[in-house]
């Protein structure tokens, strides 16, 4: 069985890629070596693995029990002006104009046919200033087109994002800001903080399902001194055992947490409903792109979780039901917490009554062998998603 245990990134081949025309992180010099394996996301290079021999499990447990820092490739876009909210109201399926300053909201954008074009987090930094922190894929032109005729400007602030994740992440932020972090800094709140003399936007969000924060460079009044920020964060986190990790440990945890990746897990033809994200669509708001299609869309969920005790679900593996192909795996990993394979299954069709959950299916591995598996709702651990919402106390 041990040979069937793969941890997320291990299932993918690596290829050489020139950094020409790709964004290289300003922090890469602090951790990169000639063995570092980089991925490409939002046109940005980010550290996937320290080397071919990296074991992600020690860092996974440090993430779960302590605190880790990640250099991530997500890309914030800025929307500024009196009509900034109007641009986002036109594009997003959720409300943006009611979002308070210092608040964040998970936000989907759809095509006219209701299929998801982008997912991300919208944040309000000021009365007329928003950031949309987007997933992989082109979205700048989409926002610029929506802004035509409105008094709003869409731009790329060239912000590199650091995620500090784990149960001790808020302790690190408290130390990095000189103490006095308020217990009102709750999940999906954000604000400007003085971090080692640099005023930067920080949100209580992340991509791990644990307590965590994200620090946004070039968000304040002055360009960020990246080296000074890195040094200050690590000096502040030393007492809490904070270390740097590549995304290999984060990737395992995000799958366990049921966090979806646009363009891979959220395939191009999925609507919010078929992706299991229908509760994020707000039909009480004014018209938005895709509204008419979503009002009449099938509400069946086609993207679900799959757990297998004898094999690791991997991308493109087939899933069979009643001896016939029924779907495929978008991503998977061996879960250290559950000690079994977990992944996302995209079904080809709904079942009557939307009854995929709880069904016994077969996972067909790359050698053609069938493994018994069970369909379940995401996430795989912390079903009520309470871990990232934990209150902070000094």
C-alpha cells in the first residue's frame, strides 16, 4: 500500500522552464536554490518543492500544529474610483457595494452562460478602493471591459503575497506589529498594519483551512522593501518556530480543506452550482453577468470529494459507478490526518435526487486496477470549517 501513497505534487512530472517573461518573486533569493522546483501560476513562478527529494510531511505537521510561511503566486488586482463598486457589482455574483472597509468576501465571476470564469477574494481597502485577489487565469481585461464608461480604474499593483498559516500565525502577526493585535481581527477581516515600519494590508484569509493571514506587498503608501519585510517577519516568528515551506505542504492541506483551484478543479464548464459553490450566488443583488443563465441552471452538484483507503486519487484517474465510467479526478493526495487517499471527483452527470454523496464507487488507477472509494461532501476534515475562524487571544 505504501507505494500507492502520493502527496499532491509528487504525482506530477517536472519540466524545465525559462523565467523569460515570467514574474519572479522578489523573495525568491531568500529560499531558492538550483534544486528548487517552481510552478507557474498567474504568470508567476512560485516554489512547489525544495528538491525532488523533499518530504512535505514534516512541514505539513508544522502547518497543522505551529506556523509556516509561504510565498504564493495569487495576483491582486486593484479597482479604484467612485464607480469601483459598480464595476464589481456588474462582474461578481456576490454583493460588493455593501462590503465594509476592512472586510473580505469570497467572490465568483461568471460568463453569460453561467460558467465560472474566475474565483477569488474581494476586499475593500477604502471607500473607493477595492482589491480582487484572483486565482489562476487572465482577468484584467474582463474587469477593464466592465469598467468602460464608469469612473473607475483597474490596475495591477504588482503585489507579491506572503501567507503565514497555522495555529500560531496570529501570534506572529501580533509580534510583527509590536503587540496589541485586537481579538476583533476575525476570519475574513483585513486592515493596514505597521509591520517593521512598513504600512501593509493584511487579511485573515488563506489557502490551508487553518488559522492564517496574508500580507500584501505594495499595498501601502510606499513601495515595499521586500528584504526588510522578510527579515522582520522571520525575526518576529522565530519564538513561535515559524519556518518557510514550499507549496507542497500547503497543497496537501488545501485538498483536505476542500479548497478549489480555478481552471483545474473548477473546470471551464462548471457553474457555481455544479461546483458546489451555489450558496455564494446572491440573486438579491442587481443584474450581473451570468445572472439569467444561473436563475435557470441545473442545481445538481457534480464536483465532490472522494475518499479511498487503498490508493491515492490522482488527476485524470477515472471513477466508475455500477461498472461504468462516471467521472474523473481533478486533484488528489494522501491525507496524513485521515491516513487515506482523498481527492475531488468531477461527475459527468447528476444522479436522480442529487444522491452522489455516500455512494460507493471505484477509483481506477493508472494501471487499470479498481479501488473501492466513497463519495462525500467537502471538506475532508473540519467539516464545519471552524479551524480558520478560531478567536485569537494574546
